[in-house]
């Protein structure tokens, strides 16, 4: 049985992929739709009304309609992010704002990356249609409430596992990407939470272990 389009409370509008040249900053503006930003690499500093946000690799931010938002600094040279404009059914907006945090750090961002790429590919080729785009948007938003995302305990545990793996393999020709692959997580995300937990980068830790 076909899924009625009106049964999906989210309606996708359009999306895109931004790759920084290291120049310029996010413009200050108000829009009449929600906007979801997912940072793939680098760092993005934004404000919405009087709230400031710092987004790193693996972070998602939802900007709300009719609130002014803009950049707090020039674009980071390595910044890459996906964006998607959408609307939420009026009778679902209160539930939406309570259920989904405005900012979320993803434990395993690869899944959401795949769905963003599919959305943009369908948009470019013209293969996308209303229900299909809305369902992809729903999958993306559902990922934001997956258990374990933005959990301090889980982030610390993952950093500990990375440290243990470095201690066991520092004498080998190991690379940081190998550790991320071993733990099945995004290398930028792992590097960020490792630095938060240990106060140094994984490369610094690796060099310290080898010198010791």
C-alpha cells in the first residue's frame, strides 16, 4: 500500500553541500523554513538570535524559522558541510522541538552522510519526488535521536578505546585513520572527542607513546 504523503510530518525543500575556500563567512539572515546543517569536516561558528554555536565534524544543528542566524567568524579553510531546508507540520512542531535537540553530535555520522548524498543526487538528477525526499529527510532527522548520540559517557568510552588501541600498537606503523577504522567511527569525530578526553591530539599521544 502506498504511503500517503500527508502522513509524513516533514517536508523537504532543497539542500546543498558547502566546501570552503577559506574566505568569507555565513551571511546574517532570516528564513521562513527550518534548516539542518551537518558538518563533515572543519569548524563552523554560528549564532541564532542570542545563542552561539560551535560546530565540528560530526555535529548537526537545526536552525529555526524566522530567527536571525549568521556566522561568527570567517569560514574555516577545511570546512565542509551539508545543509537542507525543510518544514514541519504545524500540529507536529511542538513535539519536534521537544524530541530533537537543536545541536547533536553524531557517534557514527557515516549513515547520515549517505542519506544526504542520496538526497542531493536525486535533487540534481531530477529523480526526487515529494514523498521520497520527505522520507529521506525523515531518516536524517531520526538519526539525530539515535541512542548514544551526544552521550558524554559513550564519547569518553570511545576515546578510551582509541587510547588503548594506540598503546597496544604504537610500535607498529599505525595511522590515526587505522584506529578510526578499527573502532568503526568517523576519523574527525574520533580526533575531536579524543582531544576533549585527553587534552592532546591522537598524533601527539602516538608520538608521546613512541618517545616513552
